[in-house]
C-alpha cells in the first residue's frame, strides 16, 4: 500500500479503506486475527489478505458487504472524521492546477491541519519534489506526523512544529527553495513577510492564501502588494455533487381516468365497498392489466390508482414510466474559503 | 526525456504571451527573431531570454523591452516603493477628483472627442515607450466629462484604455492551464467547454501522478493529454483511444516534447483495435537474417517500417488486453452509456473512473447505467465553478460577468463485484 | 373582505413564531391562552397582543413576556445604546480573551463537563428569566478550554448555547414567505422543494397583482395560492385546477381568510371538468315558485344545496371556457409536456406562462415541446439561488452550508401564431 | 395599455413591445402612419391597431414577423437599453417577496435609476399603496419622470429630484409613512439616518440596501445597527438562464463501422476515388438507407459518415439520434449587488 502508486493484492499491514456506504468509509490496517464490525456485517481481516483491491467482500454471515479500496489522497479525505477544517477536493484540485503543481514542485504549506492536502501535494510532486508543511498546534502536529509516517509519505515530506507567523519557515539542514506556497492560517499577512527567506530566487513563485472571511482577504491582498507579489486575484470555488434519480411520469389522462373511475364508483355505489375487504379490486378485472403479485392483492381497494398513491413504489419500478433527473445534495457546501492567488518574480535574468 | 525548461524563458520554446487586454497568444521564441503583438507592438526575442517565466515587459524603443513589475505596474521592478494603485496620472486624477458622479451625463461614446482616425494617427506618429501613455493623455484631454467622474471611475476608465494601448506583455510558461486558456479564448468547442477547474478536478480525481498507467479518451486535441503528461513528469504511460484513422493531438505541437518522448509516454489505439483486438492484431513474422540480406535496400526499408508498425500496434493491443489501467479518463462526445460497459474491465480494481461531459444530462444517463452495472462504486456527478473577484481595495466584489458552463465530471471507483452477495439494506 | 390584520399582533390569528434555534412554529393566538414553545418555555397570549408584528419577546417570570430589541439582544428596546455584539458575558469574554487557538485541543464534547442530566436539572430548578443565562454560565464554568478559545470562538460558542436555551421568540405576520419557510422546515416534499426565491420569481414572472384573473395548478397544499392571494389584496380571481376529488388547500387553514372571502377569490375545478367541460356541466333547471312552495323544508334544503353546487360547477366551467386568463402558473408533478398543450388556449394573448419544477430535466422536455408548439414565445428556464452571509463585522463570509435545490422556473409568453408566415432567419 | 392591468386589443396611442428576437424587444407607441423597421421586415402601425396583444404579425412583404406584446414591468426591463444599472428580475422578485411587498405597501426607493424597479413596485402595491422614488441625477430624474407619466404610473407613484443622502426623504404635502425601503445608492449609510422621519411608526418596516462592493455592506451593516435596525442579513442572488438544446448521440459502434469502412476502402483502393467526382457514393447503395435529397448527392464522398461530419446538420434532424440537454448562457451575470436586509420595529404597543 502506498499513496504514491497502486498495488493490486491486499497484504497484512496494508492500509485499506473499507467502503461501507456513501459517507461511511473506514480506514483499517489489515491485521491478522482482527474483525471489522459494521452495521452491514462482520468482516475478518484474515480473509482480506490476498484479495484484490477493489473487491466486494461478503459479511461473515453470508449477507451484507463492503468494498475494499486502495487509499488515494481523495478517498482518504472522504474517510476523514470532520475533526478539523479540511481543504476539500474542489478547492485543492483547482489550487494544484492553477499553480502548476507537478513532479519536482517544492511546496510550502502552513498549517498542516488534517494533512489531507499534504497527502495530495506529496502524491503530485513525486520523488523529484518536496513538501514542507508546518503546524503550530501541537496535538494536530503529532497526529499529522504519525499519519504521514504511517502512510509512508516522509520520502518527500518534511513536517515541522512551528508558528510560522512568529518564527518563519526556515529549517535546519534544508534549503526550502519553495516555488508553491499554500497558507491556510488565521492571519496569513503576518506570515507573508517571512516567505522571502525561503522561496526560490531563480524562478517564479506562486502563492494561494485560504481564508474564510473577506476581511482576511483585504489584509492579505495588502500584505502581498506591500511585499512585491503581483497578479493578485481572489476567487471562490463552488463544488456541488449531483445524484441521478428517477421521477415518475404522471399523465393527465390518467388523472382524468381516475376522476371518472371515482364518479362511476360513486354512481354505482361502489364507494360503499371501500371499507370492506375486497379480494377482487375492480382495476385488476381489466383484461389488459398484468397479473398482480400476491402482496398487492391484499391492499386496500383504491379504485383506479395510476400513480400507486399510498403504496410503496421502488424508484424505477417497471410498472410505471419514469424520467431521469438529477438532484443536488440536500445540504450543499456554500462556502469553504476565499482563495487569494499571487505571483512573485525575481525580475532579473537568472 | 522532457527537455523543456519550466523556469527560465529559453530560445526555441513555445510560450504563452499574456496581453494587457487579457488576450493570450502562443508564440515560438526563435533566437534573434521578432514577435509581433499586433496593436501592442512587436519585440525582439533575445530581449526576453534568460528571465524567469512570468516576467512582464514593456516595449521601450523600437523592439527593445525592459522588465516591469507586472502588466499593471509601469515602473522598474527594482523600485518597489511605488504605489501599486493609481500610479498612472495620479496627479491629474487627484486634481480632477470629484466627490460623486451626480453631474455626469452618461451618454457613452459621444463624450469622446478623439476619433479613431486620431488614434491611428497617434499610433503611427511614434514608436517610443510613451506612445500608449500619449494616446491616453490625449483621450483624457478629449473627454469632456472626465473631471466630473469619481476618482474610482476615472481609474477604471484609464485601466480600460491602458489595456487597449499600453505596450506591455507577460511571458508565461505554456503549462496545461495556459494551453487550455488559449483554446478557451480561441476555440471553445475544441475543448468541449472544459474549464480550468474541471481540468484540475479531472486530474485529481483521476489520481494522475508520476509512474501511472492511464487509459485516456481525449477529444480536445490533446489538451487533456498535455495536462496528464505535465502531472506525470516523464514517468508512466498513457494509452490514448481515438475514433479516427489518425489521432488528433494538435495541442502537443506547442508542447516542446521530442517525438521520442511522446512515443515513449503515449501509445495510441483506435476503437476498432480496442474493441476487436483479435481481428486487428497484425500477423507478423520476422524474416530470417538470410532473407533480409537478400532484400534490396528500398525493400528492406519498407520491411522495417511495416515491422515497426506491426510491433507498435500489437504491443498497444496487448497492453489493452493486459488492462489493469490506473484510471480511465474520458473527455469525449461519444455516447458513454454504450461505450463504458465495453471498456470498464481494462481498468484495475479500486482505480478511478472519471468521465467529463459538457452536459449534465448526458452524465445523468451514464450514472444510471453505471449504477446498474455494479462495476463502478458510488458514481456521482460533480460540478465545480470558480468565481473571480475584483480585488481593488475598498471596491471588492465578484466580477459582474463570467463565462457560463465549464462542464461536469462523473467520478466513481472501479470495483470487482462478487456473485451471490445479498445486501443488507442498500449497501451502496 | 380580508379581515386579517397585517400590522398588529391580534387575537384569534395564526402567526409564525421564530425561535432562537431558527426553528419556526405556527400558532393560533387564542385570547387568554397559553402558547408552549417546548424547551423554550411557554407564554401568555395576552402579553404579546397589541405589539406590531416582528416584535421579539423574552419570557421573564412564569409565562409573562417583555419586549426585547431582537432575538440577539437581551436588553429592553428603549436602551438602544447597548452594544449589539457580545452583550452576553462580555466581561468574562474579555477576561478570558486569548490571542489565538494554539493551545486549544479540539476534541469536541469531551471537554464539556456538564452532563445532559445536569442541564435538565438546572432547567427544572427555576422558571426565571435568567434560567437560560444560568445554564450558559454553568456550561462555561464546566468548559475546561473556554479561556483558551479566541474571543471570536467564545462568542460563537455562546451564541450556539444561547440559541439552545434562551427563552426568546419573535412573533411574525404569517405571510407567504413565512408559510413557505414553515413547510420547508417541516415537510419539504409537500412544497416540492420550492424556495422563497423561486416563489418570488413565480409571482413576478406570473405578473400577479390586484385584479388579475389567474389559472393556477398548485400541488403545494395551497402555499402558492396563498402567495397569490397576498399579492392580489382581495381583488381578482384564481381558478385552481386539482387532480383529486377534492382540492387540497391545507395551507389556507392558517390563513385567517373567511370562507366567503375564499369562495369569492378562488374557484376550483378538477381536470375532468377542465378537459371535458361539455360532459361535466350539470343540467340544471330551476324549479318554478309553485314547485318550490310544495316542497318539504328538508327537500327544499337539499334542492338548494344541489342548485348551489350546479351553479358553482357550471360557472367555473364557463369561466374556463371563456378563458383569457391573465397567466398560467403551474406548480405540479404532473407531466407538463402532455398537459400544457391542452390548456394553453385558455390563457390570453401576451400573458405569461410560468411553470415550476423541482427538476431542470423535466422543464427541459417541456421547453422543447413549447418551442415546437409556437403558442409560447421565447420560453427559457430560470434558476435563482439566494446565498446568505454571516455579517458579523470583521468576520464576513457566506454561510458555510445551505439548503441545496430550490427548483427551476420556465417562463414564456402566450402568443397567437398566424398561419403561413415565413420567417426571415430564425425570427425567435 | 396599462402596467396595472391587461387589455386585449391594440389601440392607437398604446405602448406596445415589439418582440423582434430574443434580446431585441423594441418599445413603440402605436401611431397611425408610422412604420417599424427591423431586420426582419417592415411593420405598419396602422395594421397593428385592432390586432390582439400577443399576435404574431407578418412583415409588409409577406415574410418575416414580430410579436406584439403587452407591456409588463418584466418585459419592460428586458426592453431597456443598458444605459444605467438595472435591478434585474432575480433580485427584484426576491426583494419584493422577502419584504412582503403587496397591495397597500408604501415604498421608499432611492435612487430611481432606470425606473425599472419602480414599475415593478407600482404594479405590486396597487391603488391602496404608494411608491415614493428619489433620483439625484437630474437627467435621469427627468427621463424617469417622463416615462412614469407616459406609462400612466403616477396614480400611485411620486418621483422627487433629490439627493437623499444630504436632504433626506421628506416631501411637502405627503406623509410618506413608508414600510418598505429600497436603497440603491453609492453610500446608503449616509441616507439611513434620514429614514427615521419618514418610516411608519405603527408597524414593522423592512429595508433592503443594494450595494455592489463588500466594503459598502460593512458600512451599511454598521449604520443599520447604530440606528436600531435588527435581524440584519446580507445575501446574494444568483440568476441563471438555461436553454433547451439537443446533442447528437454518437454510438461507438458507428465509429467502429466507420473505421472498418476506411480499412475496406483502403484495401479496395476506393480511397483513390476520393478526389474524383463520384455520382454514386457507396453509402447510398445500401437498400436500407432512405433516399437522399438532391443536395446531399452533390457532396463529397466521405465514406460511411454516421455523424454527418463536415456537413451542415440542423439540431434535431430526424436522420440522427439526439438527447435533450440544457445549456446556460455563454456569459452569465455572476454578480449584481449584495442585498442587505434589516427590520425596524416600534417596539411598543400601537
């Protein structure tokens, strides 16, 4: 298992993301003898060993299942408990694209936070690049450090316990030489002046400051301008997730038929039968109708009921006509942070 | 290997030129050559070489350039004490400052006394560094209401004029974002409405990184491929499926990659070869040394060509047959609901499936098909939109208009379903 | 006439109660009654009567109330010099102020020493005005990390607690926005995902105003109808088409309109009557005076009822047959592409056609049908979304999450096509 | 013609909105003898008289057409030249809904601007309500006044030439008694303190301040708080317009068939015929294909060309398979203004 490359077969000691359901992915370290308990059943680690990554795995009792996924920075982000602010993929993917992060990039990241973006950076810069990440909160620093070690990301990542706003970014034994800066700090403007000592002098450097409040942006823009950064632009990223659904087609002709049916039943006094347990509802007497399953026969006589009102209908049920529709999440992330981008150039031949 | 220099402006490279009008241009920097920027003037290539990418310049005398801090800053970059805002005609602006725009009559161009002919005349009259500034000064003089505008609208007016006439430009590294930006400006249908943020999401959800082995469908003329190669840094492989006789990767013309590099990183295969591999494999048996020795040199050459082609085709067909790709990335106008089920099995377990489309409705159909198929876990449609702001201090607000669209991305994970498993509840 | 008082809190009216938790409640103000707000306490109705709508109150002793400036302001409204921010425990906050949250260990509820039982105990212990405040004080005392939080996060924490325990409420006029808000909170599918902004757009594009004569399809239980009646101010008429035997306008139960008023403003007709008017008209001939004189009183009563019903049905059928409606407004889950072509002709020339749907895909199908039909000019689909901000000075940003969805609106204009006209270019 | 109610038949002197095409609606006053010239033809006013509103009208030469629409505030807004900032319908409809504007409302609006929102207010408040609108820019004031008079809106509208920031809202001979305030001013905070003299004292008053920049919002919020306004909330309204389109379905099987066709033609040497004027292209020899129109026979032989590449195809052409899709405008209004709402209460029994 590695965040740098895929492997195919699960081995003992691997980090596996057990996909239980949408919104519930549990990271586990495959350990002989252990069992994963979920509301969809129990899953023995021993049986996972030797399975292919991506396999669907049945529960111990033969029903219920999970999927065994290989970790990636994005799936890892989804599996994180919301213990702290996370830079989500719509933001992080845009920052990486816009600042041209790639193999060989040298990243300065403060603070580390949940380290989810650190994973993404480490994956992208490869073994030719480097990620310097700083966290001032001691507990979070220790957690992140342990995690980065466990995930094997120390090959190209250096984590430092530091309040960069006071103490800057310099690190003993390392020439930071950063060309991409990401600041997710309450007051990035106090950190910006410290950057001059650690950013590259022979090429353009890009920065993104990530601030939830507009007033922080104003101060950040001022600090960037004062320090010679140019092409300053602030943007917001809005990410939405849509799901495919099906919506029943209800023709007005069927409404008219139903109203006529009610009229007929009324004039024939059939309405009186409503509360009697009818075993032969009128609507199945039609020769065109398909035979009803036994469960349906038990139901209350609803007369002609073209849209199945009052009964449980599975979305997409073949007995009805449907249209494909999309539905957005019921609660959307309407704001993460403002992203302030800028560039600094040596402004001389190099 | 990739011979591109990503940090320093170097001769014989294609670069992106960004103009004050926010227009973009791709040019090749030929040593001792001259680059024409149309109404923004022209410059000598040698003047910009050796500076780092991202440097801005102003055309000073003839075709010479001097480095400047940015397109918005006329001054020498060493003089950083300069006020970043309103450096242009600040005195005049202040002199003409008026509290509000109560007395302005907003009847547009009528107020503008300088005719287009006047401007053309001015442009012809000199090639000095101050030509743009000179035109702007004349325009202010010819603008009856200028002193009645607010300081802010005066600045805005000047900025607009500045964008039209100042002879400034920035030389940027032609990265994938720049390449995409260029096509968005010039030929949006070519890149199927793809936005920079959607491209970024494609690369991230596709988990594109050094060493990966990817299956790609790319109808953008290679813009998506170019972004992948950028993320891979010369390690790994992309198998590119195409629908015509020959693959269209026109965007790579500007990439600066050697043919050898592209041949090593990118293998191409058409849909016929992909979907009917056994029929399309080329039966090939090497001729013996003796047979070869007997051949005429022209025949021999032909033989070697055919041999090369057969080896390449058979090799890429075998690659596809072996499968286990690290991702499927599709940016295509082909009907995905009927295509995907036929190619999904070439992707490895737990690897991402990432499908771009301009229209959400088409991904909707695709999602329904994939959900039924069971080989793709938790497919969802993602929409990402970036909204840029004006960041002038005290005047901060989102830009009033922006490009609509940008496309949608379906992302799911390739999985390996087991037969006969009963779900508890919904499971997925 | 509409007997509602829109400005002053009056007995026997339904009103909306807004709670500090941002929850809403509809209650009827019975004179001398008591209204229970659950954990927020209960209050005597008479205490709130006579104040203008929009007034906020705090429960002081027992079930008495005092007016307060707003849910966020505990003070007497006369004392407006009070600082609007941080009035709560400001001293403690300042005392405990710490520069940043470097030393905070964010492990959520573990830090909170006060158990839920403790809180329940405290709540039982007294019914004084300070009960909420008392609980909050105790919670602060029990919160180990509180003095390590920043001033801002302390305030945020207190605000959250305040929302949970303070016995405050606002009495609002039950307008259409409040009615919709109530259903959105309680039963979103009932109002088919309709948002306030979409409702506003429906009313505006529908050109709903006093004196209009509208055709309405409303499956929201009358929420849309209620909004229309609000805009019409007692002048004009709504013909409401319904799909069941009886119309469902449950939302009007709280409206405070008299039956006579509703009968005058709203005529109902089912789809059968609407689409097959000739069959559904009731043959009715009044009996002669002599015949009536001979009837028994019970028979006579029955006759009058049947007469009234026949007159009403025939009258609304005639209204539909006469057509010339000032708008068609449809908020329905029925399949519009097959319904609309059959009812369009009842709408007058140059009047708006406004169709709401939760799903853009269904309006898409509808737009294609209308475009082909030619009786609706320039139909387009509109999406409107409101994004609320946190406006705490120095901490301004959009709310981090909000409700997705809100629906889409198709708007076009009913026109009268002429046969045999040839277009020049596209024309539309 | 009236903005308060519909009429059915066009008469001389009426204001008619001539709908020429999407994005081109021209207001005309029907005047005997005059002619409307458009790129779709000439249209005589004389012929309009007596026609029904909503009618499609043919051009003088028998081809080309326009539609004759009855004015409404919304159609009027669409017909306005963009001479000044307009409050567009997504914003105005939300403000009206949120502030409960209806019959009997008493509106205070400053500035009048293009008067498009004034039209909307006047329509909504009816004859029991009143609209007081203020404009400080003299030319705009005169234009708006003339327009409101011409449109017959003076029945419930009072327009005043005034800089309300300096001189307040009081009007001789009128008790303003406003309960809904809309401020579209560069510095609303200077106008807010003047409101106390003209807003209702016996009921709740709602306000909406419309400001493009965030810094204006901050000052506005402060001024509202200082002046005793409560429930302050700022929102943005985003409006988008979508169009129904059709996208061609391209099956991969057809791609494969085309590749095979190319292969076949190559091996049969048919490719050589490419530049020869072929009168019998191979693809129409199939018995299944429908006879081609003459124009198609002339086209270059493209072999099997399932998606009609290189030819002009009308969207929705029956010879191909299509899917319905929606497309947003190519340029969207990403920002109009920030809307700051607040309420002021008498805070006493009335």
